[in-house]
C-alpha cells in the first residue's frame, strides 16, 4: 500500500499499473492514473487498519486515508482496499471509496 501511495505522489504510472491485479486492469487504467497524477497533489497517508496480508495469506485488506489538494481544496481519499498476491507480490484488486472535502 505504501509503495503505491509513493508511486501516486511521484506520478509513477507504470508502477501503479504493474501493481494492479490483472483482473482489475481496465482498458482506460493508464489514462485514469495519468489524470490523477496531473490533477492531485498528495500530502499525507494514514493507514487506519489492516487485516490478513501476512506472508502466508493470498489476500489482504487495507483501510487508509490519503490527504490531497485538488483545485485549491483539501480533501481526504478514504478507502477500504483489497489486495491479492500473485507470484509472491501484492496487487491492488479493488476498494470502496469515501472521499470528502475539508475546505
């Protein structure tokens, strides 16, 4: 999770695609990641809760809050994500999002 957040901050779209589960790679995934990289300034990450995701698990869950600024407004991206392990590496599968603007 933290490596994907760092990739968002640095605009490393190739890494984001590579760490997205193959079953979740939509045709417009690259464009979506590029759009996010161009429009948001990420300013902080808080991992709220994790479950599963140990060395012996095939799946894991992460609840997090990522703060960002978009168009001069401070907001929080609050998500409960699911990850799946492929060939020993974790891949983002999907998540439930609850964004909210703060200012």
